[in-house]
C-alpha cells in the first residue's frame, strides 16, 4: 500500500483551458489550508452559497483543515492550481466523500473561481474525479444542488448525471451518476498519482 507521501506528491496532470491557459491538477495536501481558505474567500457570495448551500463568509480553520488534510481513500480531493511567479493559487477544486449510509456511494462537489468559469475547468475536474472514483471502486456519485443553480445542473447533465427532485427539500435537486459496472468488482483504492497527462477543454463550465 502506498504511503500518504507517495500518493500525494507532485502534479497529476495539466488542464488546458478554452482560452489557452494551463492549470496543474494535484491532490489536496495538509499544507494547502491557507490556499483553500483564500480560494473560498475569493468566491462571489452566489458561488459560495451554491457550493455550501448556506451563507458562509470563509472557511474556518477547522473546516479548512478537514478540506486539506484528507485520507485519499474515503475523502478524495483534487485542486486545480495556477502558478504565477513561483506561487500557486487554487482556482478550482473537486472532491468526493464516501457515504456512511449508502455503501458504494460518494457525495461529490465542484467549485471554480469566478474568473475561471466558462473555460471547461469544472467539466474537466469532474471528469477526472469521476474517473478516479470509478477506478477506486466507487459505484455511484451523488449530490444535492439548489434548484436555481443553473451552472451546476448544466454541468451535471453534460457529465451524464440524472437530475430528480429531492423529496426532503423542494429547494434542492438530486444528482446521481452510476459509474462503470467494472468498478463494482474492485475494492476501494487510495488515490494514486499517474503519469502526467493533459486534458484539452474547448467549452463548458
């Protein structure tokens, strides 16, 4: 079994956006607390509300620590980072957390910085996250989103998710995607860093 250091070091790929900019994709690390707090703080109020479905000015220290210091097995998180002058800025994140109530299911979330939306970043992150979940043995990705979150609904439908009503809350819609059947035959695996690859995105969120 890989150690935490082995499976979290270095970028795992590059996403080329519709405007030609490149961002590196890598797993979240414990030292990313400040980067993640800055990322969520910089989101617009609307984007932050869509991500957390509650009013939240910024991540608390404890919440940021939970977002950054993950086990890469039950909680997997990918960060999209832009580099400028040797320093990194998080411009997108995608993660899933295995459900404790529904074996084989994982709840996912995706967020992209306002200035980086509409370039294919959200779609590329969700595709990479779904691919890892399938390879790791997750059977199903699920999420609830606000019925008025048009961008998330468009992204989910384009990625093959079904959209249905949430019986418990009329404000919400339920997103579900059944993953590849071959994943059902594989045990859950920790996040592993593959050889660097590039994803080309021409449009989308």
